[in-house]
C-alpha cells in the first residue's frame, strides 16, 4: 500500500462512488472535463473528490484521464476498435498483483466435490476489497471463492446478478459446497484481505473443478497485463478452438473473482455483459486496471 492509498476498509466504503466516477471518466475523457465538473457529478467538492479518488485509485483524476487517452490511442492503432470500447475493455492486475498469484492445489478432492463438499471444513466471512465489501470462502489450503456484497441491492430473484446483499452473496458461495461444514469467521477473512490487498503477499487459492474448467481458469491467468481476450481466443489457447461456448461456461463458473480475472474475458462482440457480480463492477475493474496498465 502506497502512502497515497487509503486503508482497505476506506477503499471498500468508497467503491460505489468511485465506480460511478470511473464510469463517468471512462465515458467523458475525450472531452477532458475539469476537476470541478467531475466532482460536481459526484456531489463532492473538488478538493474532497481529488483526495478520495487519489487515495482509492493510487493516481489522480487527471493522471487517470491521461492514462485512458494513452491506452485507448494505442488500442485504436492496433485493433481499430472504438475509442470508448478501447478505454473500457482492457485489463491488468491491481492490488495483489496478478503475476504473484499462486494456485497451491485443489481445494477439495474429487470425492469431496462429488459429495457437495461433505467432510470439508470451510470458513466464510465478510471483509473489504477495493471493489466493495467481499464475501470470502476459505479452506485451510487457501481461498476457495470470492464474491461481492452490495448492501443496496434488492433481495435476489430469478437469475438477477447485478447485486447481492450479504445473505445472498454468502448463499451464492456456500451453495457451491452444500454438504461442507461452513462456519462464519470475519476475522479470518479480514486477515486474508489485508495480507493480499495491503501487504501484497502471495495468495494461495484452493480450487476444485473439472480438468477443462481448471485449464480455462489457468488460461485466464495467462492473459497479459493490459489486455483482454474473447471466449474464442481462450478456446484456441486451451487447444479447443470450437469450444467457445463451453469456455464461456467455464469462465462463468470461476469461483474466485478479481484474482482469477474472468472480468477480462469478453464475448465476440466485445460488450461488457454477463458478469456474475454486476456489469458496473466489471467496468470499474477494467477501467481501474486500464489506467494502471498505461
């Protein structure tokens, strides 16, 4: 954590406002709105917005705008895509740098997984992330799943994935291992969050999935910093060029958000859609990463 970066709990609390700021800057950077105009959109004074944005993002709003312009121009030259799409649809690691990610080993044995996690002892807890409050599922071997909590979200109904309250987010993660022994431990979640996001320690993750899904999850880790990949490109990289639909399902089943960067996977049309924890959060992640990449 740099001197200009806010403590993790402050960054989590500021996420909703910063997500709106990132979207606004991503939509308007070509017009180069001044600090006062952007701050007014966020209902903050210029000095308050400058301070809060810089402490959350690690760069000033002006530096962020310049980074978007620089990165988008490069993408235009290389790929011929629109300026707006180029400014939003990119990726890099942020806190807890991606290249430091280490997959220790599988979190459950095949037998445990087939039995819905029967016999597995897991902890679930709430702890902050730079992208809002996180729901953390942990085994003794490492992080099993990470999702996000949106306090203002309505109770989940049907197949709505644009926001989950705490109970919904916990149920989403725990439901993947219905027979596991899961107990709540917010302290364990907070310890892991601080180790990764504040201290920059290597993150051990504990995964279980079919061989094909594990292959795709590892392929996500190979997407270079500052870039994205389509499902079709991931299918080719995995040696299954005709399996784009199956790749999409595998990406959607990724249990560990942000660290295994499924937010960097795009459909063939390049639109931002179908992110399990909300399109606004995906846009915030990509835009945040784009600035740091540049």
